[in-house]
C-alpha cells in the first residue's frame, strides 16, 4: 500500500508556491524540477517565474525583490520572447517613488511581444515595458486583463523607450481594465511608435486615470502616433468592439479640481489622433459601439493649463453609437488644439457638454485650427446630436455639420470664422438655442436645405449674423430662420454687416428661404438683406396705411405678411412682432395690433407661397383717428395679431396692459479712459422704474446684472462695458449704454 501511495504522488504535477519572488535581472529559464523558481545560477528570473506559474496552472503572485529599485539597471533585457502567460498570475514590479513609478523594467525583444497574455484574470502592475513590437499583448480571447501603474514605452529614468504598440487587447479579450481612479493605478503610455493602447475587437474595456502621450510628470510631451485606437476586428467571424469606456464620471473632489484626476485620462500629444475609432487596415472596421468617452483631458496637460495638442482630438470616422461627453458636468471632456477637436460620421453620434479651447479655469487654450466639432453624416439614417458644448475658437468653424445636420442645440460658441455652419447634402437639421459671439465672418452659415434655425442669440459678428447661401450649382430650399412664437425668435445684435443675409449663387437660381420672427439691434447692414436676386427676387410688401393700431397694403397674392415694430430708424434693428396676415387673391392685406405710440416705425416682410421672404418695408405709424394721439391701450385685431407683454426670459410680473416702449439706459458712474487698477465698478439707471439689467464686458455674452456692477482682476489692455435695461413688459433697450476704458499694465 505504501508503495502504491508513493507512485500515485509521483504521478501528480508539481504544485508551485502561490507566491514567487524575482531576484535577478537575468533572462534565464527555470532549471530546477518540482516547480521551484530557480535558474542554473540559483536565481529566480521573470522567465523562470512564468514557466513555474504555467506549470502550476493556478493563481500565482509574482513580486520583485532586491536588486529592483527603479534604476535604469533594474531592467530585464529579453534576448528572446518570454513564454506566453497561461495561468492567472499577478506580476507586480513594485512601486519606487517619489510619485507612482515602477521598480522593475522589461525591455524587448525587438520585433516581438514583450509580455504575452493567453489566459483569463492576469494582472500586470508596476513595470516599465519598452523596446518590443508590442509591450503587452492580450490575445486568444483572454478575459478580465488588468494593467495598473505601468510605464509603457517609458524607461525607468523617465525617457522614451518606444514599443511599436504599447498595449494590444485582441479580439474577444473582453473586460480589460487599464488604469484606475488612484494615482498609484495610473499607467503612463507614451513614446510608442504607433498605438499607445489598441483595443481591437474587444468589448467592455474600462480605461481610466492614465497618462497617454505625456511623460510621467503629466506635462512633458512624449508622443504616441495614436494614443487610443478602438476598432472592430474582421478576423475569424468578426469581433465587435462594444461597451468600451474611456474615462469616467468625475465626482467629488476631482470634479472641482482643475487637474486631471480621479478617472480622468490625459490623452494628448499624439502625432495622429488622440482617440481613433475608425479602421486603418484590412483587419479592422470602425467600432460598432456603444463607446463612451467622458471625463478626459484631450490635448491638455494633467494640470489643465497648457495645450499639448493631438494632431486630431477624437476621430470617430464611421464608428457607430459613440457618446463623447454627457449632459451632466461630471461627464464633460476638455479638448484643445489639433486640426479638429471631435469628428465623426457614424450612426447615433452624440457630442454633449464638452469644453473646447477653454481651460478648466476659464482661460483661453489653443483651439482646433479647422473645426471644434465636425460631423459629416453622409450615409446615416439620422444626423448627430451636438448639444450643450462650449467652444472658443481662434479661427475655423465652431461646429461644422455636413450632409445630415441632426441637432445642434444649446451650445455656446465664441470666435472663429463661423460659429455654426451646415454644408451640402440633405441638411434637415435643428439649430436652436445656441449662443454665438464674435465670429469673424458668420454667426450661423447655412449651406444646406431644410434646416430650422431658431431661438439662437448671436452677438458681435464681424460679418453677418445669420447667412444662407446655396453652394454653386445647387438650389437649396426649406430653410426657416426664426419661428412663429416669441420663444423661437433669433436675437441678432451688433453684427458689422446684415443681421440676416440670403445669398443666391447666380449659377443656380431657385433657392428660397423663409425668414419668420426675429429681432435685434446695432447691426451694421440691413436686418434682412437679399443678395444677388435671392428668394426669386421677391420685393417687400407695400404699405397703403399705417397707424397706431393697424396697417394695410399690398403684396403677392397668397403671401404671408408679417408686421413688426422698430425702436429706431436703424436699418439693422427690429424690435418685436406685431401681427401677420395672408394677402388675398388681389394681393391686399391688413392687420390690427396693440396700440403703439404715434410715430413708431413699423416694418413688414412678405413670404411667397414658394417660401421665400423679402427684405423689410417700413412706414411710420400715424395717429389713430379716434385716439387723439394717445399711446396707451389697444387690443388684438384681425390678421392673427397678439400682444407680447412678457417675454419668457424676463422673470418679472406682467403689467396691467401692453407696453411696447423700450426703456433707455444710462451709465451714471464708472471709469473711462485709462485706469490704473485691475478692478472697476459701474453704476447705471433706467428711464423706467423697476427695470432689470443685462451687462457684458468685452466679448462675453450679456448676463443679468444689478447696479453697481464690479469687475476684478482685469487683464491690461482695452475693455468695453455695455449695459441694457429691460422693463417689466420685457422691452429691451435697443441701444446699449457703452463705456470704453483701458487697464494699464
């Protein structure tokens, strides 16, 4: 019996210790039978430890002891490929600060994989991995791989030691975790010749808290060609890349920090794309998604104060179901620099709540040179959703939408050649509720059909507020500028040229654009300007009479005539809608509206049955025969007139009756000329009691304010302060009170 027992024990495989300790930088194999990590020289090497772990086939913890202290000499130079890891090991090189820094390194082998993973549940931690074709390769559908605290492409002295690819997560290798929310879990993936992190045909990866394309200090550029690449794989029967997450919802202390901490990834400095979801070779296809990219610094340093631009921030290509950012502040990405910030043309693209060209502290960063957001949906069933982003451009276009426009809603845009542009294709989008300030050419430029442009606020365009023009050789129809309620009016102020310009290329007549209800002031050109025979050359309607409470005239038969009041004789000003009517078969029209002060200028447009709107005709309201010149009172009349006595944006009670007289604003005290300090204060009043005010400084938008209004920490140079009164009925002073001053350096 004793002999049989002994023979049975000898037949069992050797069982290794659950913990192995590497004590040599040599690259020698295991030489001792029985599952003991010991080379011929009596040492435990990385190669020997992997051999022992594979033999055991059970979970092993592999640690590094002396002499591994994080010095360049503590790097294992591989002379041939290591055995693939085939057991669920955890390899930990140890931390050797200051700061998160590996104690041990692995270099090479040239032209092959540094560490190859071919089983589930493997963790690689605190290693510098350099000089290989692929630093870490996770293949054979190996699940739940984890990489924490590694320097991939970075030597132990902090210099670049390129791999071709840093980390490769291969087809079917789902559930990988790359990094984490703690500094000790951060991987630095930098200096690699191609991808830093390549996720090909793998799903449910979580990538958090890493530095990609920058050195371990988070500030020194150390470029990968592409920082993160996510694609489907066409290998075998095909593997989709689904439910991958780059970044994290940032909450708690990291949310109010200006540094990239928590689960935020720094994704910067790539010579090509920061994040690439498009196919680049025959083994790939664009990522199927869903893919979420949120809570990251893309093109910024870790402090969020300096741009370290990628060649292109996020290039989605034809990837489907991509969400960049989110509508909660906890999900926004910050982006800076590059040719494009975010681009894509796949199905179900959502670009939500991101900040582009602006640092976390609100200061300027280098903006993308071409476009902040570019969507080119040529072959999708529905255009992208681009909502609630804040974009500050130096040049180029803030949001550029080609083909199917989708939804461009609630964004804030500053600078650039155009705030928003649509171009070519079917168009058919909604452009609504955007705030656009200080473009050099157009606030909104529409070059595609079927778009609805409403409820936008455009200020200080150096060119046109809203422009519509057809591309040469293509007629475009069905665009609507403004709407039929107060809430849908565009507000266009202080454009150097026209508020609304319709331009028709001579090579393709026949385009029509409807201009409904809009308002604004201080525009340098006409409020509506038809150029080169636009809208089929339609002329303004004619007034036959205009009084305090009604108007009549002639227009094209069947045309819709809209009548407005003006606060001044300026051609670029239009105050509020009064009434509308449809001209009868003989071209006659008439409207009634709430009583106006005698001498008020009224204006009218006509929109043909084909959908083209004219420029404005004007007349001066004469005294009503029965009114004796009074300016108060009045009621609704024919033609669909309605009094607008409380605008939705003004939180004030309505007075007892309609009020259409705009208040006048006066600056009583405040600096002018040269100012020695960096703090200023203005006091101001309105001609109407209980008015509220809107203030702005320089290129910032108008904001609700109170007198006195103070500004601190102003930069040296020229500044302009403007303030406008708003009375209880919602009437806005059409000409702001203005004060220019210079802060001395």
